[in-house]
C-alpha cells in the first residue's frame, strides 16, 4: 500500500475533487490518497463522492486551516 498526497490548497471546488478523481485512476486498489484543501467544501464534497463510487472514506480532519481528507481505493 502506498499513500499519495494531493496538495490542492488554494484551489476551490470542484478543483480538489477533480484532482482526486484523476489520481484514483492512477493508484492501485488498497492505496490511500490524502487530499489537502483550504476549501471547506472539500470536507463534504469528497466524502460524498467517495460514498457514491463506493471507495472508503478513511477520515477527515482540519489542521491549521487545511482540510485533510483521506480516502482508500477499494476496487
């Protein structure tokens, strides 16, 4: 398992989500992707998309004004 970090700070919706969708196509099943976003919308938009496409939302937290959204590719 590897973890990829997408630094989307300064980008606004749907930018961080679009970057995540592109990255999902490049990683292997079981890999994790952490999206760093300064846009609060990402904290809800990304988990909603993950649920819709049936991957795993590992967790979301905010640190120093940056949202960290961790997802796992499951298929």
